[in-house]
C-alpha cells in the first residue's frame, strides 16, 4: 500500500518517471543495476536486509545515483548511519508527500535534505549542549576546508567532491580526516551540524 501510494504521488509529478519498485533489498539492487535510476527512495526496514546496507551496495555500483531514505524510524543513530552510507536525504513517513517531493528535488540538485523534524532535533541537540558550556576558540578554517565542509554538508560523496575540487579521492580522504580532527568532529552527522552552526551550509 505504501509503495502504491508513493508510485502514484511520484507519477503525478511532470518531471518524474518511476522506473521500478521493489519489496526487498536484493530486488532493489537488481532493479537499480538494470534501470540505473537517477534517484532511489529507500526504506530502512526491509524483509531481507537493512535498507542502509542496500543503499551502500547500490551506491557502490552506481555512484552517480542519489538516495533519499524514507523511514518511519527517526532514531538519530539511523540518520547518522544513513549519511555515512551516502544518502542525500532522510524524510520521515509521517511527513507530507510534498516534503518527500521537495527532498527529491533538493537531493537531485546536490543538496542535503532532512525532514523538518530531524533538522529541528539537530538544532535542539546543539542548544542543549551549549547549556553550561564555555565555548572554546573556534579553529580558523582555510577556504579549501570550508569548501570541503560545505560539499560534505550537501551530501556529496568523496568521489563527487574529488571531481568538483579536481583532486584524487585519496586526497579528499586525507583532507576530510584532517578537517574532522581540526574541528573535533567524529562523524559525518557532526560535520553537517558544524557546517550549519557556522553558517557554512544551510539546510
């Protein structure tokens, strides 16, 4: 029923074409390889595998494909894992269809798109962490570091960033590791929060 409703909603969009649908991660991977879609809307809880693992496998063979996670689970750990897996968006099933359509457009434009509820939770979490804390001096970021951080916050993968910056993927890995150490971030989700907080990227 959920897939039927999604297909109908997508089909009503003048610039969308639904090329396939799948009930399992294995079938999703098979269809993706056959149809090479521009974007996949992926659930997390599938019958045969975790949707995040399906996302990783799809992106490993189709790195140009975009993925929007569409889930009823809003656990922060899952959102972080989705970003690590390469997803460009995370929308909740309780959001409106218009929100999902917006996410598809933004992710296809190379932006990171989170459910409004998740974005609010990130801001709230940041505000709570500020209570009673003395903010340490902020590290000065170079222009290249800010550019790298902005691209990461937009959901770009290392291969895409390497192409944009005309560097090798290995160099991007090195710069990314240095950046995380410099601004004391341990995950992609923390990098995204830092970029938003410092005004380097806007959701």
